[in-house]
C-alpha cells in the first residue's frame, strides 16, 4: 500500500525532540485545537506528508501527557484532522533482560499489541481487556532497518506489579510501555495500519529501579529512536506497507 500521509504519535517532548530537529519539522500554530495541549509538527518525506503529534504538558501538573488517555485523543484527532493512511506510535519502553533486550535497542511491534492492566475476568470482557490488536507485517522493515521484533504490551503504570508481570508473560510481551494499545484501538476502528517503534530505556526484570534507569537513559534511547524512526519513515514513504 502506497503511503500519502503518515501520522507519528509520541507522548513525551524529550522522546520527540531529536526526530523533530533531525527532520526540520515545522510546528503548526493551531495544534489539535485550542483547548488541547497536543503539539503538531509537519514536514514531508519522499513526497509523503509527515505529521508528528506530541502529547504536550498537563495543564495542572506541568509534565508530559503520557499513557493511554492522551494517546487515544491524539490518535483520534490526528486521524480526523489529517486522514493518515499510516499511523506510527514511537516512544520509549521497558525491555526484558531475560528476552535479550539491551538499553537502546529499538523494537518494532510484531504479532500483536496488547494491554496488561485491564483485567476483567468475565467471559468476553477478558479478551476485550487484553485487546490483542493486530500489527501489519513488519518482517521486511525489521530486517532492513535492524530492528528487534516483539509483542508490545501496554499499561498505565511505569512500575510492574506481580500481576502485570503475569499478564505480560501471558501476552508474550517483549516491550512494556504506556500508549500503543490505546492507539491501536483507534487505528482498528478506522482500519488504519499502526506500526509501533519503541526504544528501550530500562530493563524491567533487573534490580535497578525503573524510574532511575528510565531517567538515566531517556536521552540516549530517544537518539537511538530518532535514527530508526527516520529510516522507518523513509522506508514507508518509499515502499509503502504490506
Ligand atoms: N517507558 C519506558 N520504560 C517503561 C516501562 N518500564 N514501563 C512503561 N513504560 C515505559
């Protein structure tokens, strides 16, 4: 499928900055609407329009709008406003040492994107809670760009409770983050393919406190993300998506 408009949804300014600067994207003054904190940047890659939506800051807490609610809103408004034919959710994530992850690795979501903290043990609602949104076939782009592949597992917390861990294992999750499944739900409603690209800031199955490892590696991982995301948008603009 040929791509004419790609929308990249990113939660944190620090994650997005290297990419926005590298591609010299221009900020849209109107964003996604007057009442909304999201920031919008535009540019073009090999003839395709490129839109980047960044979550912006919470008006009371002054921190980045991370996790599922802003991600859902960003995805919905980006789709309605820019009619993208490809969505990309790019950001940082926790990885698993036991699964071979290293800090700075960039994963592409493969197989499925699932929730690990929507536990609803009632028939039908249990599957709805996990979501299991399909990903496009990313084997070729993973190979060409040197990306690791894995199931992305989404929750609304940075830490990992034993119950989260159990669900991530059941999900076969390789990447733990806070936005992709929320965006995948919107993408599925509109039948738009979603690619998740996640750079590892922390290893959640080690003794190092996640928040410390995350803060320590955010800049490094965001730079790694920028390189792979730049390659990916060129690849999708040039070759489309299966
Ligand atoms: N983003 C970066 N690291 C993360 C983690 N360990 N859990 C959820 N989101 C993350």
